[in-house]
């Protein structure tokens, strides 16, 4: 029991460290979320614009989902990092990170959209607690842990190792669970359940955009948890 408690405590500290490492970009993205919510409630017609965007994405199918999520978690997230940590100076490493996360989270979003359709078939499309709570539990405690988090962390770690397959496979067979999976699990349990439930409580028109912006924040946390060299060149030329 003490070993399990110690492992969880270590994982929790690693998750908090990732939050601290990305605190400035996360604050910008949180401000963007707040701005979207405020505009949704205060500006006439803004919710209609967001609803139209959501409908366009839905009508575009898997390709639109891939591109939209890729732009959010890849380009938007990296643009915030560059703006906050590098004084707006883009470097080749930033373009590589953006391209990698574009592909990873675009594919992840397509898988998630298929999973959401499956959930709708299982639990229905209503907004009541009897529908939303089972969806939340299945999303965060089953698919989120066993599929999405595992794919994100292992891919992000491969990227952090500069696609060195030998080192990557050695880590998967060794310290990966202790160093990355457990911290990722602790961080996900802190981050996503309250965020997902809160988003579901907002009007439907706001939900798609909020998920995209919050997904960008999550992609930065995964990069930190996986040890991606997100900020090795920060302020190198100040």
C-alpha cells in the first residue's frame, strides 16, 4: 500500500510540475476560453456564429475534424508558446513541434469523434445527468485512460526522443509507466473530468470551440509530461 501511495504521490508531483512548466501558455489559453464564454453570453449573434462553425466541422466529416483539431493543438498551441516564451520568434523547432502535434491530435480527434458517436448510440443524445454522467465516466475513466492518453503519451515520448525507436522501445519495456504513464494518469484525472463536465454544462454552440481551445492546453501538458523539448531554445537569443 505504501508503495502505491508513494508512486501516486510522485506521479502527482510530476503532473503539477508539468502544469507549472507550461503555466504561462496555459494562462493565455485559459484567458481565450474565458473570452469565448463571455462573448457567447454577451454578444448577440456570437452563439450563432459558433454554432455555424460547429455545423461546418460536423458536415466536413473526419477530414474537417482532423484539420480543426490539428490547427488547435498544433498551430494554436505552438503559437501561444512562441508568443509567450520566445517573444514571437518562430524557429524551425517550433514548426516541427506544431506539425507533429497537428498529426497526433488530428488523428486523436478523429478517433474521439468515432467514440462520441458510439457513446451516443449507447447512452443517447440528451443533456440530462442520466445521459451525461455515463458518457463522462466512459470517456474519462475508460477510453481516456486506456486509449487516448496512452496514444498521446507514447507518441509524444517518441517525438521527445527524436524518433529514436531503439530508446523508445527500451523505455516502453522499462521506466515508461513510472516516469510518464502514472504522471499522465494523475494529470488527466486532475484536468479533464471537471473541465469536461463544465463544458457539457455550457450551451451546445460553445462546446466545440471550448473543446478545441482546451485541447490545445492539454497538448502542451502532454508535451511536458513526455519530456518534449518544448522550451529548450527559449530566450536563446535575447
